[in-house]
């Protein structure tokens, strides 16, 4: 961590931001990735938790230079993290002030069916969007899932394990707020493992119910066509 006391128009302000990627949460990195028009103070605010108006009251802008260098360093570190295959065996999740240690199971298909299907849809859509932009040839060599998609997959994956509750679609979706508190160095490798372990999901699947509906429509259309072709005396 980098910590400094800065002079402001109203006194002093203590600012502390991460200097290493393992000090950054997934939620913080998501906020940095999702806002392409961030200014320097916005980035420092996200990483420090200090509101932008408070930072704007600092007397000497040069006081932020050390923080700016740290932000730039973190942006370079996240690129290397995307290439990491080191998956933690356990993670610790905090719920209601309690620290819960969870084993990381690498087979997403053994999860509850609802969790698997929800995660499958996120993975399929993310891969399909990437292929639409960059093409299908060697797509895995250049694919980096968005942190927002990673957060969703992990929420579906961990919800029942962490809470002990029966899977619920809406509760699992809301569980992303808990997942955002994980260290990005833990969360990203786990999520990327799922994306890269299911390359057959690059083309979104059509559920059997939709296929059945399509079949019914084709049968009805065929019958209607035949009835029109019957000649009357």
C-alpha cells in the first residue's frame, strides 16, 4: 500500500491506495475497467475509497504523482494476470462479518443445474461477442473475458457453496456484490479457467424447449400448407 497525508483547503487528508495487484479487489478493478473516461482523480478515488470532491480539495496537484504511478503499474499487472494459470485451491469470502473458507472445485458441471445453465449462458455470450469482433480463428489465443462477466460466473459458481442456501437465480445474481470483495488475483484466474474449459460454448446453445417449439411450428405450417393444396370438387 502507498499511504500519504495530503494538505487540503480544509486541513489534512489521509489517502491510501494499493501498490500491488493482490491488494486490489475484483470490484475495484471492475470499476476501473468499466469506465473508459476515468480521470486520474477518479481512479485514485476508486482505489482509495476517498470521494473525488475531497481529493479535489488537495492544495498541491503534484502530491498525486506517486499515486498516478501506482495506478499505471496496476494496469500493467492486470495484463499479466490474464495470462496466469495459477488457480487458488481455496478462497475466503466474507459474509455478515464472518470469514468463510471455500474449496475451489474446478468442474463447473457438478454445480446445481440452475447455476450451471446461468454460468453457461454468460460464458457463451462473452465468447460469441469476442468471436463476432475478432473472428473464430485462434480465438482462444486472444480471448480475455470482461471482469463483469467473470464476476457473474463466480457468483453463480460460489453462491450455494458459500451461503449453504438452495440455488436461487435472483439471489445468485445479487451475490455479485459479495464476489466483488474477492482479490482480483484470486477471482480472475478461477473465472478464466471456466471460460477456457468450455470452448464448445463459443456458439450459444438452443434449449430443447425452443427446439421443440420450432418443431411444432414447422409441423403446423406443413399441415396448413397441405390443407391449402387440397382441391375441392
